[in-house]
């Protein structure tokens, strides 16, 4: 039963964490609307579309992860009840593969931030400046939220390993 409790707590923490993607998405969309309504300069007007797109991307990520992890909570109990050993093994494998994916994320996103910063330096048009600054802001949000999710899955994986394969405790 400790395995089921551990897995359920991890999934609930993920559900909570993904709400931050949704909150930041709403903030980006509000900023887009603000630039649309109040923007007077060419640069301010250039932020409308990039902010809207970043908001929609973060909203898509947030809602997708929210519903995936929310459904995972109920599925955990069914899988654990059906076969605790198989559930344990599938969670070990899933957490390992997720940790590998985060390694890629933490290499690619900083490179994208650097590229966006270089665009700001070398392309001096309002549109590209707005796109680059918005992209950097969005990537930082992703890094912050994914950073906490990474440490959470890492701790979850370690705790799973400490449990050893249960026979149905």
C-alpha cells in the first residue's frame, strides 16, 4: 500500500505543479490583450502575437499535463490492485525514461534561450525583438516549472528504488 500512496502523492503534486503552466499562460494572454489595447509604439504592438502564441502554447502544455496526471491518479489504484509487482516495475521504467527526457529538456531550452538572446543582439526589428523576448520569458517559465517537476520525479524514483519490488504490501 505504501507504493500506491507514494505514486498517488507524486501524481497529485504533478497536478498541482501543472497549474503553474496554466497560470503563466493566462498571464501571457492577458499581456497580449494589454499590448493590443494599450500598445502605442511599434515595439509594444509587436508583442501582441508572440505573447498570444506563448500563452496558447503554455496553456496547451498545462492542460495536457493536468489531465494526464489527473487521470493517472485513478489509474494507479486500478493497476496496483491488478498486479502490484507489474505496477512497481512500470513506475520504475516510466520514472527512468522521464528523467532521461528532462536531461534533453535541460540541454535544449538553454540553447534556445541563447539563440533568442543572439537574435535580440543581431536583428534590430521590433517584431524579432518581441518574439525573442517572449520566447525567453516562456522558456524560463518552462525551466522553472520543469525544474521542480524534475526534482520531484527524481525523489519519487529514489523512493521507488528504496521500496524494492513489493509483493503486495
